[in-house]
C-alpha cells in the first residue's frame, strides 16, 4: 500500500505541475574580439572614440580596446576602406536559412557607411577561409571584388594620409578639425595594405539641404539604413548568403567567426570626412528551450 500511495503522489504532482516548456529565440553577443585592424581614419587614436591617453602599440591592446568598447555598447570605428574587426562566438552558429547574425551600427536616415560582413569556420583554433555574405550590391558592375589599397602615413605632423589602389587611383584621408589627434594611423598595424571588396560610392551632395547624403544600400551590409534587414540599429544577416571566391554558394553548416570591413572608399566633404563603418555590437540569434 505504501508503494502504491507513493506512486499516486508522484503521478498527481506530475499532472498538476505548472511548468511549461517553450522554444524562444534569443540574441547572444560574440564572446570576444580576436582582431581590430582599422584603416587610417579620423576616429583612430581619438579620445572621442575612447582611445586611451597612452597610445595603443600592439594588436592585443587593440583587440582589448575594441572588446571593452563593444561591451559598453559604444562604437568602434573601422576607419577608411578596408579596415576591419574580427569577432568569435562562444559556440558555433548554425545556418538556419533565416537571419542568424546581427551587427549594430550608428546609422540613421541619410548617413549609411556600409560595411561588408564575412564569416569563417574554426580551423586549428583560428579562422579558416573567409566567405563574404552576399549583399544587394554583390553583382553590381561597380562592385570590385579583388580590390586593394595601400595607405601611406604623412611625413609631417598634421598631414593627410595618402592612399593608392590596385586600379591606378589615388586619394587621401583628410584631417578633420574636430579630430586634432596627432595621428590618424593605427600604430599597431604592421602593414597598411588592405584587401577585400569595394562597394560603389554612396555619397552625394544635396543642394537643397547643403549636406552630404550617404545613401543606404538595399540589404546585406552593416551600419546601413536598410528598409529590408534593419531592425532598429541592427542589420541582420544570413549565413545562407555566404559565397566563395567564385561567387558560388558556400553551403556552410555553421560558422565560428564574423568579420566586418569598411566597404566604401569615398569622402563626404571636409566636415564629414571619409566613409568609415562603425560597429556598436555583434551577435547571433539562437533558438533555446526554456522551462517556466
């Protein structure tokens, strides 16, 4: 009788429990910053961007700076074209076919500074092959998939940073009055040659307002005022959009790393300066089961 009474009590408790099991989607920030390699730009070494009084000299110090900034939901500037940031996830992020990743920027209507997003899987404890996430401009005739820029630090204090690309073009990263720090060049970056994809210029001068307008691209880029993938200050991304160097679908099952890289090589007048992608946060979406 005692055993039957105990069994009845257990069955009664199980049938009358108030616990409910539900499946929900959560946002999970990256676990850390592996690399911060910006191109020269007006925010590099600037106290306005949270750079310390003691100049950053090593790649490790730079990654720590970027990680601390993003941990406080503050922006990290990638500088001019080609500058980038690499982050790692605590666990692999699966390819769901839908939106799997997000990047938080500081864009607003009339001010988009699009960044290209890349993903990679872990190989021997580090990123393996990088795959670009196809965006709306990938097949645009003005998009350059094999672009390269080399920056040259000025020989005199207060000078502009010159650049030349692999298409025979040259230009400068100009100094902006509100950013008077001695150098716009990241001292911890050993090579100022950057490679990647260049998007078409998105800047035009609006005569009516007297302002430079940085137009958004349709979808697929960070720090971009998209009407398609933007949710608040987030741009959302699909691992399913990853392509290899031939532009063919990569069919990745999961990824471990994400890279955001400034995609436009242009300037917006003497007051705004170079187009530089800013990142305020990076993360992924995960589906988890909860018991309440």
